[in-house]
């Protein structure tokens, strides 16, 4: 277990791998529902309006978008998020569909590439010991 600083409230806490402390995680879950409901009713909103209307911090909204829990319903995601590989605007997650496809197929490829060739059965050393016939 590591002591890390919470990304949101900056307090140190014992992390099991996450970057947010338990109190913030709980808050994020509540905020998620608030923002999700807001987006559901106000489809073509942008993050400034969402943050103002829901009183949820932009940082948390961005976090939820990057985690893919929220999707901003506009074709280019208001330019808030860009694909981490090709920098194309996306509206949720970290990668665009194209790059996700590429990553998925390169992972498949790596799996096959890394497959070790079947070990050849040891050639029996027949030199000098082979008897033909009897
Ligand atoms: Zn926190
Ligand atoms: Zn991409």
C-alpha cells in the first residue's frame, strides 16, 4: 500500500492504486449521478455550463469523461478531450475509436509475437550409438 496525494483534495491517503481518496471517491460517485442526470436532460451542454449548473468541479467532470463514465453529447466533445494517440477530438475516454482498434489489434499482435516457438524435442544424440539393424 502506498501513501499518495489525492488528486482532488490534495490530502495524503493510503492508496490501493487509485489517485482519489475514499472521501473524494464517494463525492465523485455522487457528482457523477448529478452530472449524468444533468447531461441527460440538457443534451447539448458544455462543461462550463454543466459545472456551473451542477456545482460539480470541472476537474471532476473531466475525470469522469476520461474514465469514460460520462459522455459529452456533441460530435467533437467540445474539444475537451483529445485522443492520446492521434490528438483527434473525442467525447469520452482517452482514445478515439480508430486508435482503440489499433491498440486492440497491436495487443493481439504482441500476444502472437511473444508466443515462444514450441520447444523442439531434444534431438537424441545418436552419434556413435546408432545401431542399424541388430
Ligand atoms: Zn481526496
Ligand atoms: Zn486516435
